[in-house]
């Protein structure tokens, strides 16, 4: 994954050895999880760190964003 910040369906398909259509479904599911937690989702992309966190839990974690994503006003800014 190198210096990438975001994963696309093509990247996910190559990483998991699945077709791009299935990777697109997974990508949309991950995007919905991000949005439900109040995160910012760019259509067709998920952050590499979030993808890796979810992959490490076999995509079974209910949210995957426990401590690394909270509104800016809660970070003391």
C-alpha cells in the first residue's frame, strides 16, 4: 500500500484477491460505517488506516473507529 492515504475498490480487490464489484460493495459498507460514526467519507475511497483496522478484525468490528475519530470540538481545538 506504500504511501497511499486512501484505498479504492481497485486497491481493495487487489489486496484481498476479489473482483472489483465485490470490493466496491465492501468499500460502500465501510463508507457507511464511517458516516454512521460522524466521520467524513469521500465516495469511492476509505482511509488506508481505517481499511487496515477493519481488515485486521476480518471486517467484523461494529465500528472500527473507537478512539481515532471524534468531532474536532471534542479534541480540544
